């Protein structure tokens, strides 16, 4: 019996039932077949060797596809586990997923320990096993048989996973002498894995619960070519130099004190200046686009979040309620419910819509201490939140304007952006509201994306619990991807909060809500900016744009005059009045990454000028002071889209 296979270009071919994706690849090109790692079959990622028994649409995935990389790295996690089991008999295994770059495996060594000195032996064993080109073999198994198998192995972690599974959804994968509980998919065989690096070890509680045993988490990365590993390790070294935690301390931007609390960053004067520049940048754009700014409290009544659904849906990621008199309050996990109350505060008519309100609102989420990471993973952070309440007729134009704003923000920072339409999947328990409203919102988002020619991909299961969204994923200077800005269309909250406006027909109607945050979290965005620019911020954003360097204390008074003129022209700067040689002052200013160094001595004081040196460049020569002011103002203007 034959089946029809539809390829990405729309062409169709007939194949015998049971054909695999790798067989299809071979029928097209032997060279293609050698590079196929997995396949997308009717929207699902499958093993390239898995039989296809019905008509299907397929896409063959190679290393250039993100889903193929995930398959490659998940298969590499199994190879790591096989190596560990060989080197450390009796090890028990938790989970081993692919992550953004590489993979990890959580293991219970039964009292043994692994240190960085052991990494080379693990890598060698993995390479030895990879060269055997063992196939990844998939086997469906009943729940009873799976329990029996892992009881015999004495692996309580796999048994803990199996208890949540049902008959018909349990599969094992075997390569060589290692068998694991796994849904897959996997690459055809271990021979595709050519380059391996074990990166680090950490502790991780089983299932992320501090009440459970702490396992050893081994992080590693693999590649199909040695050259790619070399390139990655070079980028890794560069990333260490750009680490925002290191640069944040070096540049005096922020601090984290355990006496204040983990995950609660404190902004130092220079960091506050940088953050205020970002806020003012967006604030000006928002005013031009008709937003009104609001301020809401840091806590709210628990009933508010029960109404919104944030409490039941995200209960585990929120701080425990606070008892106040006879009521319960919560540290604010989201700004949305507060904004909905502002909308409901006064009656609205269709003439008041669209109603746009914005806030740099601080919210609080519970994160385990082991997950905290500088500014990028914190317990208290500020969102550049805004909510637009509009009619259904206004919705698409408002979404287009928000997309335009978000793209402008990221273009200003020179970041490459890709776009994901984040839709719901079939798990209805994850989502609130009427399915008809969901379908309408997803249709409208897609229509907007198509009408403005947005280059996007669809992510099923990535929607918020109250609506689909457009997520903006930026690529930084090192090629790393970060999900930042978001635009969400929401028909659910107007129902939950009974939000209404009076229409032209003098009847009451529900508004539609657009949730919008270009930066997302100010803390996370700044952590990415620090690493994107390696601390060398563009002039308009730099906390101090100039440092005045008198060559001796005789010229301190002239240096103060220079600084005052800069300040009078809204140029930020400081003076280095230390009793040090000019050469040392220049070196220290370079390390501190001041964009401009203005050296002043007798000649400059006489000529009412400054000798200018730009960070990372040679001397620019002597400038008459007013001409330098004009020069720097023009540079600032050229770097932003708001002047």
C-alpha cells in the first residue's frame, strides 16, 4: 500500500507504507540523507528512522534547523548518560533535556562525586561510544512493563516519572548498552556526534523541589564538526568577558546584597542613570503615541489575582499571601489586574477608546535561590507594562502600532529580531476563557502579521493563559537569542473583570485588551544590553558620557568650567581630580569605558578647548569647546530615533 508524502515546496511523492524520513531523504539525495537528523511529520518532530504509515506532510531537518539541534543535543544527553553509567556503575538518572545551547543530565551518583578534573575522561568515553555509530532504537512499552524494568534497575527517578504516564504514551530508547525512558525524538545513530565538551556541574533538586534530593547536573555541548565546537568555545570565552554580573560590578551599575535579599538587585547611581535613560526613551515614544502613565501599588488584595487567574495558574511562582487585618494581600506578581481596575474606575464610552495606559511597574515572583542569576533571573523586577483597551474594530490597527513601536525599540539598539506567534495547544487546562475568543484572537494576530509582512513562525503551546501573543526574539552581538518584547491579545480578562464601555448603539460592550511590553523586564533587558555592548554603551545611553582629565591640579578649575558647560548642554560627565599622571588617568578611564576623555592643560585652558580621546580609538585632536559640544550632541541625535 502506498502513501502520499507532501514536501515543503508543496510537491507530492508516493512511497510504500512504513517508509521513514531518512528513506525519503535518500530518494532525493544521498548527500541530504547524510545530514538529516530528524523530521517534522504533520507538525510533530519525529525520529528520521520512524516508520510513516499514513499520508503526511514532512520537512527534513538538518543541523541548520533549531528543532534538529534540539534532537541532536537530546540524543547527546543519552550518550552522556551511557558514558556516565559506564564510568560510574550504579548511577541513577533523572532527566536529560536539550537546552538553548547544549544539554544537561541530572544524575544521582550514590555518594560518588564528579569534579572538573573528570570532564576529560567523560568526553573521551562519549567519543568512544559515539564512534560505535549505535542506532537510537525506539520501543513502545506498557506502563506495567516500564515499572518492572526500572524497578529491576533500582532507578526511583524514572519510576517517579512513569507514575504520571499512561499506557500508550510510554516509550524507551536504546543506544548501545544504555536504555532510557524517553519520548524522543533522536538522531539516527551516535556517529553524527563528532565534537564534545563537558562544560560544568551544578546541584539541582529533583523536579525542582527543595524538599527532594539534590542531584548532580552535568552541562555539556556537542557538535557535528570540531570547527563548530572551537567557534563555540571562542564565543563562550567572549561571553565570560561580557558577563553582566562582572561588568555590572566593574562599572558600578548595580549590586546584590544578601542582607537585602537574593534576587533583589539594587541600582547604583550609574546604573540608575542608565535605566532612567531607557525609561525616558520609551516614555517619550509612549506620549507621542497617546499613552497615559499610571502608578500602582506593590501589593494587592489576593481576591484581585484570584479573579484574574494569576493566583491559581501561577501560584507556585508567587510569594505567599500576607495577612492584613482580616484580608489577604500579595506582593504584586503582575500589573494587569491593577490596570483593569483603573479602566473600570469611571464609565467609558466608545469615544474614550482606545484607552492606553502605561507603567514602569515593579512586580515580584518567587524564584528558587539556585535559579537566581544577576539581573537576568530575579525576584523583584520592573516591567514596561502597558494595556490598551479598544473595540474589536480598532484592535488590528492598535496591534500594528504596538509592533511598530517594539521594532523601533530593538532597531535603536542594533538587535536583529525574529518573531514568534505564540498560540495555544490542545491542553485546555492551561488556558482560560471561551475557545471561540481564542480562535478569533489567533486569527486576528495572524492577519496583522500577514498584512504588515512580518516574518514569523508559530509556536504552539507558547500562549499566555489568557490569550495568544506575538513574541519578539532578539539576537545579541554574540548570536545568542533572547525572548524579550511581547504583544498579547486578550478577550479573557474583560470577561473576568466585567469590563464594559457604552457603544454607539448605547448598549454595553466588552473591550479587547492588548498587553504590551517592548523591554519586558527592565532588569533582564539591561543584563542583555550590558553583554550585547560589552559595557561600551552607545553615547546616548552611557551613564557618564565624558570624563574630564586635568593633567595636573593647576587645571582643576578649568576642568570644572568644562564640566559645567557640558552639564548646561545636558551632557553627562565627571572630573578625575586625582593626583595621578595623565597616562594613568587615561588608562583608568579606558577601563571604566567612558565614551569620551577630555584632556585639559595649559594649551586647552588658553584656547578654551579640550583635547579629545574616544574610548577604544586614537586621539581625535583638539576641539574648541562649543564645537565639541555640537559634535557630541550630533552623535547622540544620530543614535536614537526620538530626537
